[in-house]
């Protein structure tokens, strides 16, 4: 598969897919009033939109979807010591912990993505992750050096037959923040479908999943510039699938003149640098899950090759120097009037 980039001028950057939190836009000429419900979950806001809010049982279906997402979020919260993930982390180096099927699937995916990305994604960074209940915490160098010796997916042992997991190193800690959110949002979308609801969108903190509308229209996903979040840069039409974004713009603090954010390079224990954000489009959550984080770890020189190796055709990333890389497959799918011109790989031009 070719993953050539396209040349983007500053004017065309304003028409290309960006990588900040995603914004649902009204569908043109909508024939029915939508139903919109917003609730806090997983440290962000989750929005559910039903294109035709008059569908029978729509409100009940939305309530069921939130109940299911809350259940799964409680299972895999790193900050709740009584969650199943909390139990697994507390039992590190001592014994295995029973895990439910949904969490086992996430753990298996974490291990699979680790292998596919040659270690660029690693869920065992919990001991060095800077995100704490109070916000971003910058670890000192000495503590970080010690914690890094316990990072490694090899320490995660899974027994699918017995439905158990354990960490064989007492100092290894899991953080599923980079791999659990998309499956949780997908479970919410599936709950809506199980209740007979068509044409639904679940939007959470830069990740959007949608199901096909009865009227055949595409959802219109607006995306903001990570460098200027108030500015809308693009409209992505999507009938069914997922648009996922990872970036340094949601949770960060400034430390010694640099942005210290929550996306961690497992090799250094420090935040990634070189890429401000990544946006990926796929048919299913599993197609892109964890790969945005891995692309940020790979950096501007390795992100495109890593994504191609993992089979992601529709992708974009924005570099720290302002340059934008977008795959031809994604450029072709942007809404008419918003597609960048085809060409080579280049920095954005000055205004």
C-alpha cells in the first residue's frame, strides 16, 4: 500500500483534516430533529447524537448506552483502586486476577498493538505516566530512571482460557488510557444498535464513532486545528466508522519551557515530541486503536511508515514545525471543497 503524502499550502491546511477534538456538524437538509445527550465520562465529555430523535425508544437506548460505557469505564479506570484494573495493578508480582471478557479483549489488543508497532505503543507505562487524578505530574529524573526498568509488555501475562491476567513484575503498572476508550465508545454505539436505533454518533474527547443513517446521508465531522482549537479546519463526511485523534493539546502543562503532555514514549518515559497530533479514519475501532499514540512515538520521520505497516490508509499528522502530512486516501475522502491538492511532502507555506 502506498502512503505518499500530499503537499499542503496554508490555505489548503484550512481545508484539510486536523487533529484536535472532533466536532459533529449538522447534517444538511435534515428531515428530523436530532436527539443530543452529553454526560461526563473518562475525564472528558461524551456526546451521543441520534440523527432522527423521534425513533421509538431513542431516549431509553441512549440511557442504556451510557450505562454500558460507564460500566466498562469503571472496570478499566487506573485511578480507582477498586476497579478491575486497579486490582490487577495492586496484585503485580503476586498473583493473577480474574478479568471479564471485555477487559481481556482490551488487554489482548494492547499486546497485539505493542507487537504491530514494534513497541511504540506500550500499556505498561503506568509507572511513568504523568497523568494523575489532580492533573499532569512531572516525575523527577531519578524516579523516572527506576520506573523505566519496569516498563515492558512482556510483563503482562494473559490466560484467555482461565480468564486471568497478571503482571509478573511487582513494579509494573498498566495504563489503559490509550487503548480502552475506543472500545468503550464502540460498546456504547453497539448498545444503541442493539436497541434498534439507527443513525447514531458517539463522540468522546476527539474520538467519533458513527452508524449509518436511515436517510443515507453522511455524518459531517468538523475538526479543529490543534494549534488554534477555536478554528474549524475541515469537514470529514463519514457514513459508518470511526475517526480517532491523538495529540498533545488536551492534557498538558508547561515545564521548563516545553509542553509536558500525556502521550508518553515508552523508551524514554517522557512525552513524545515532533508530532502535535494524529488523526486516523477506519471502518472499526480495532483498525486504528492505539495507533495514533504509536505514530506520535514514531515521530515525524517514522509515523507514515508505521501507519502504512499497520494497514492504516486514511491518516494525517501535524508536526511541531507546522508541517502537515496527509495520506492520499484520506485527502480523496474529505468533503468537496476541503480536499488538499495532491503533491509531495512539504512544510506548510507562510501566509
